[in-house]
C-alpha cells in the first residue's frame, strides 16, 4: 500500500504557479492581517537595529568595545528569550502572545527614546529583548496556522516580503530623514528640541527620535493583531492532518520536540546558516560605524542598506517561483555560498559603488536561502508545536550573536577606529573568512543532513 501511494504521488501532476497563487488568495483574512502587523513591527525593528550601536556611542558616550559588548548582551539575551517564548506561545495562544509582545515593545522602545542615563537606557534595551524575541517566532507560527500546506511556500515568501518592505522604506523615510533633520551647518549631528504629544518639549537626538518612531509602529501592530479572530488558531488544513491534543505544559511541548532525531539534524544545518547570518549582524553592528567613519556622517546609511530590503521585494518571490520544484537543501546551499562571499567585495575599498555591489551580492544569496529556511523549519514541525520548534531552532544563532557584538567592537577599534590609521579592507577580509565556513560545512555534511527521514519515521 505504501509503495503504491508513493508511486501515485510521484506521478501526479505538479500544481501550476497560478493555481498556487489562487489558493493563496483563498486563505483567511488573518494571513493578510499578519502580513500587515509584521510590516508595522519591522518598521521599528529595522530602524532600531541600524541605530543601536550609534545610539549607545553617540547618545551615551560608549566606546566601540562597550557598545559592542552591550549589543552582544542584548543579542544573547534575545536568543535566550526565544528559547522560552515558543513553548509559552503554544500554550497561551498566538493572538494573546502577540498582543502582549507588541505592547511591551511599545513601552520599552519609548523607554529607550527617553532614557535619562546610560543605566536606564540599558535597562530598557534588555527589557525590549523579551518583546523582540517573542514577535518573530510567533508571527511565523501564525503564518503556518493561517495558510495551507499547498500555499505555505508563497505564504512565507510574502511574510518575508512584508518585513523587507518595511526595511526598504524605513531607511530613507525614517533613518535618513530623521538624521538629516538633526544635521547642523557643519554636517555633524546635533540635538534638537522636539515637541512630543502628552510629554511636551524635550531635547532629543536623531537616534532617540528613531527609537521613538518604533513606539508608534509597535502600538499600530498591537491594534492590528487585536482584530484577529481567536478561532483562526484552531483552523485545521486537511492537507496537514488533524491537530494533536492540546498540551498546555510548555516543558512537555519542549521535551516532545527535542526527542526527535530530525530536529537535531536540522539544528546542525541552522548552525552552519548562523555563520552566514553573522554578516547581517555585522551590517547592523559594524557597517554603520565603518561607513560613517570612512565616508562621513552625512552618508545615507539607511537608504543604502534599505537596498537590501528593496531588492528582496522582487528577488524573494522570483527565487521561490524559480526554485519551488528544487530540493530545499540545494537551494539553501547555493544561496548560503553567495551570501557568504559578499563581505569580500569590501576588501576592494569603501566607495559607494562597492557598498552597493556588496549589498546586491548579499541579497541575491539571501533571496534564495532565507525564505526557504522558514518554510523548511515549519515543514518538519509537529502540528501544535510550531512556536516551540521555532524557538528551539534559534539555539545555533545563540553563539553567532554572542560572538558578533564583541568581535564587532574589537574589529572597529583595531582596524577602523574613529581616530587614527585605518585598515578597513582587513576588517572585511576577516569577516569574509569567517562567513564562508558556513556553506563549506553544509557542503561537507550534505549527504547526512539532506537525507530523507522515511526510515526514522517508520
């Protein structure tokens, strides 16, 4: 019986691209509301990430190494929080968890914007880590719940597009426009008096104002999520099979996930991908200081980096359409190699043309591997354990985030200091040598990681 079924499935005609898109349009309205909430939340996320180390150094006088240390501490706690929130979300419910997450994000972002001292700024930053950690895995679980098995690849691609649309817009419209408003006659950033609703006049910097914009976007995202129908969480797609009995104990949910062999095989894959993703951490922690020191504070940091998100808007759907019938692992491997080579472009210099070329190379690879990694993660997650699976799968990124913050500060202080001689090419050569380890590891272990799970399932 099993052989006949497998043969029949293999000989069945593959659905067309247009039929898949029509099926996507038939998904419940909650899927589109999730895309909107993701867009709003990531307007705040992208502007925060690009501003974090600049905010710590410029507003609170921290050195490169100190700012890198606190950025690493934030990222490390962020990953630790991710481990916990998945099982909690599976037990408490997606809608309720997201409302709490966005509300906390709003409060903590406002706290960062108005913090009167470095101590209060760090407290608000670390508290924001819990809200930030909650949003991404739970939003992914929400996309899984609101889509069907047939539409899932494109649903995750559109989810990926929704937050990259935020990234494309926040650079020129939020980061650069705000920074431009705070430039003085000499082209240097200076503080300004800003009239805030309910608070009144307050002395603000460009960086603290960008943090305040994040408060507005988090409030809007919370309002959108509150319009979701609670019943969508219990929706069952016939192609997915029936949901298992609900077990509200987070420890039980976590134990079920980590006992599966396929989970640990996938963890190794994520460990290699996390090495590639270190480049994105460097784009947030290292690149803004590097480029403003090389090209001046008037350099359009937000607009240039937003090119990454702008390209993703077209490349991610195109990549999914072209590779939808290819094995997921093969697509991940090719995309990882392309992204890992991108920092080597900056070894050639710091001109605008080279910055754009580096971002284009990085984005082409990202468009191939990143959307498929979301789909692949949830394709092997048991029904009702999606958020737990996503949160535990963040474990490999723990070490990467722990390393990038201090490494970023050390590399900047050593090879691209604010004052003194610079050797920026060597900085990016070191980063490139580290990122290429990821796809090489995937290639070496390909036969073991990409094999079918049929025997283990039996």
